[in-house]
C-alpha cells in the first residue's frame, strides 16, 4: 500500500516543478514574440551602432522567450549585455544580467546565476531603478527556494513585495504573493501558503490576468492535493489547464499535466496517471527543464513500481537521481532516494532498500518537513524488519507513528484553514462580481444617454446627406464622362503602343534578314564554289583521279566547316524567333565540355595543341544545354583556330554566388585592344587562323545572343602573343538527372 503512505512526500517534494510553473506563466503570446523579434532584427540591420531602444527590445524578447525556449532567453540576454557595454547603457546591462541569471538557474547553473543577480542589483541601486530591482529580487528568491534555502528566499521576495507596493504595480504584487506562498508551502506551512495564493488569485482576477490566474489555480490545487483533498485539487488543476491549453505556454501545460498525473497516482489509477505524466515528460524534455524531468521521472518510476514493472521503474528512478544530484535539486534527490527504497522494499531487496532509505532519511532531516521525515521513517521500518533488525525497526515505527500523529493534527488544522480561506476568497470573488454588476448597470445608463445623443446627430446627418445627394449625383455623372474619355485615351495609347511594337519587330526582322543575306552571300558562297569547281575539273578530266583523291581531305574539311557553321547558324536563327523553345534543364557542365573536347581533340592534335578539360564534376547549370554546347563549341574552335603548335587550351568552370563561370583559355596569338573592343558588338572581319583557317565573323555574336537568352553574360580578355581568355556565366542548379540530354 505504498501510495497511501508516500504520496504526502511526493506532493511536497515536487515543489521545484511547481515553482517552474510560475516562471513559465508570463502573459505574452507567441505572436508578440515573433513581431518583437522581427522588429529587433530589422532595427539592428538598419544601423551600425546599437541604441537603447533596441537593447530594451532584446531584453523584452529574452523575457518573453523563456516560456518557449530558455536557450533563446540566454542568447538574447547575452546579446543585450554585449551591446549595453559598448554604449555604457547601465539599465540595459542590468536587465540583461537578470534575464541570463534566470536562464542559468533554470538550467541548474546556480553559481553563475548568483553572480549575474548580484551584478544587476549593484547597477539597479546605482541608477535607482526600483522596478528592475524588484524583478531581480524576485528571481533571486525563486532560485533560493529551488535550493531549499527558505530564509534567503523569503528575504528577497519580501523586499520585492515592498518595492512593488511602493511603485503600485498590482500584477507584480500578485506575483510576489504567489512566490511567497510557494516558499511557505515548501516549508510545510500549507495554510499560510494558501493565504498568499488566494491573495494573488484575487488580484489576478481583478485585473483579468488570465495566465497568472492559471498559475494560481495550479498552486492552490497543489496545496489541496497535499491535504489529500483530491477532487477539489483536480477541480483547480482543470481550471488552470483550460486556460493554458489555448496558449503556447508549454511549461505551464507540462506542470499541470504532471500534477494531475500525481493525483491519479495517489488514487492508484496508475494507467491514467501515466497518460498525464508522459505528456509532462515530453514538454520537460523539449524545454530542457532539468527540475521538471527529474520530478516526472520519479513519478513515472513509482507508477511502474506499483504495477510491478520493476526494471522500468529502476531506469526512470536512476535517471531522475542523476539529474537531481548533478543540478543539486534537494527535494528531487530526497524524493527519488525514498522512491528507490520504496521500490526495493516491494521486491524485498532490503539491502538496497536500506542504502537508499538511509540516504533519504539524511536529506529528510535536512529538509525538516514532517511528511518527508515520516515517509523516510516508514521505509526504514520496513527495511529494518526485512533485515531482521527488529529493535531498530520498532524504533523507526515509533518515530513514524509520532510524526504521523503530529502531521495529522497539523493537516486537520490546515484543512479547516484551507476551507475557511476558500470561503473568504469566494466571498471576495462574489463581492468583486457584485461590483462588476454595478459597473455594468452604470455603463448601461450611459449607453442609453449616448444612444439619445446619437439619434439627434443622426437626424442632422440625414439632412446633410439629403442636401449632399444632389451634388454627388451631378459629380458622379461628370466622373462617368471623365472615365469614358479616359478609356478612349487608354485605347488610343494602346493602339499606338501596338503599332510601335509591330514597327520594332519589323525592323528587327529586316536586321536579321540583312545579317543572314550577308552571311549566305559571303561565307557560304566560297566553300560551295570551291566544291563546284573541283567537280567541274574532275568532270572535264582537267585533273587526274590521284589529284582528286589528294584534294578530297581539303574539300571534306571545308564541308565539315560549312556543315558545322550551318548547324550553328540554324540554331541561332531559331533562337531569334519569338516562339523559340528555350528548354531549360539542369545538367552537369562537365558533360557538355567533355562532349565537345572529344569532338575537337583530333583537330587539336593535328595542330599540336594540348586541349585540357579541367571542369569539376559537381558544377551544375540550369539553362538550355544545346545553347551552352554551341557556345562552348564556338569558343573551342575559335581557340584552336588562333593557337599554335605546343599551345594549350584549357576549359574550366567554377561557382560564384548563384552563377557558374565557364572559361576557355588559350596561349595562342591573342588580339589587340582594338579587336577586343569590337567583339560581341556586330559582325567583324574574320582573321585567318594560324593554319590559314577561315571564319564567318559571326560566331561570337551567336555566342553573345545564346548566353544572354540563358540569363548570362560573356566577356573576353587578351594580350597579343600571350593568348586569349573567354568567359561566360550560366545560372547554377541542383542536378535532377544523372545523364546529360542534348537534342
């Protein structure tokens, strides 16, 4: 029958988690946090130096983030301190120290938190900031309560209460009452704790602070749970949960879920208890809440122990004890040690039970709480009896009975006091409701008077509207006429724009026609004439068959050049049309370059040129691959044309920002500054290559058009005798195909 005798300890040892509830119930919404974050980010980006406004916003953001992500509180608080030091802003520095101190003690780093609080107090006193000093005292008191140093906790909390009363901050006064109540609860003075909780709740209801009221509902429920008034405790817990579940306050939701789980644990409904406890575990782990995790793990361990699932129980208890010991959470240490003793006594493993019960008793004496000491004595009684040490078992049993008698007497008084306090609170609540009703009646009378005045003004307004209707009708008729005229003007302007657009297109087509006629007349005529003359000579027997065979390679070379030029020309002509289908794909640049270098490798070898492909495999482009292929082919053939024996042509590619830069570099003859200036502008006079190769002069113009259609740009650099470097950009992409597809 473990639960009936150990639940009292559980109720009093779970206080640190109850305390965390208060830290989590700040009245701020997630939307406000996000808005403030955006405002701070924008302000800091818009100016070079920090200012007090942004520092204050950072501190507010740190405070508001504590409910959702304490790590963010630490981040923004540290940033505030850093910026405040740069401009010697003492108030901002003190506020930042308090926020970081709050986050540090939440994470169990109490020494660091104490240093931050002490530094903040010095600054607040220097600048006479009573509100900031009160808030710092509040956090100091909460930390000492967590460490079970109640004298220090009450000292700081009462100082905070006095300051808040002086500055007449009702909300902060209520917060002080609530935290003082927590300290008295921790010491086992339940009736005094209830008195402070009800004081806080009355103020919260008066000022309509719903989230703070939810925290107080939870705290009152916890006291009632400690008095074994389970139905009433559940009633208050559910009031708190109804408010919190509609918010993003995870710490509060987790705390109430754990408390409800403990009620069901005390009532031996272990399965239902585990449902609520696992909800609390999920939130505590997400928030990295060490105190919460330790407390809930022990609850879960006791549930499994009572279900005789001892391996699971032991795992949860070990984890809880590790956390409580590491972060010096005294209540949870005692709670878990006695939980271990309880579990081992169930298994009749009295040797282990004795070890943990003894350690638990030592902490129970340190805590000085009747319920804690009585439960420690009970577990030692069972252990001693199991070990056959009956004299010691009898002594522990007598000690347990004495403590329970004293506790029952205290509980009876406290239960009576709690009911009296609840009745007093209900009376005050009714009084507040009556006052609100009277205010509503007065407000109703004012509304009636206001309606009469509104009716008079309405009659006057109707008369003015009647007078104005005629004027507006005439005005409306004039506006309609103006709209018709405006539509006609827009129609004429649109027709003119269409005519201008058609004229521009016709002009572009004429220019395209002139270019094509120039190319076809000059650049295709010569190779075709050469071919026709050759066949004429062969037909007339002017040359022999051997001479004909000797001239065929030269003719094939011209035909290959002509065919390649026609392919490029036709693709470029198609790209000039409006319906050109620029098929954008994602592909590896390496695949395109490798294909073209393979095609021209033999031609380069015939001239003794070293053609090198240094393009990485992971450079991905997002463009029309056929356009890029033609550009690379033109640049390679151009480089071969103007390179000499033992020269090198290197193709590279690299990523820069959102573009890839592809470069074709050669060590050939190069070109002058005048030739560089004329590139990409119009058709140029083609110069013969190093082996008297001919050209059209249009290849680079094609390249420019195709690169720009792929959202890129092209440029060149060169020095006579030192070679030339052509580069162009193409947008980057993420490869979706493993194989290049060229049409």
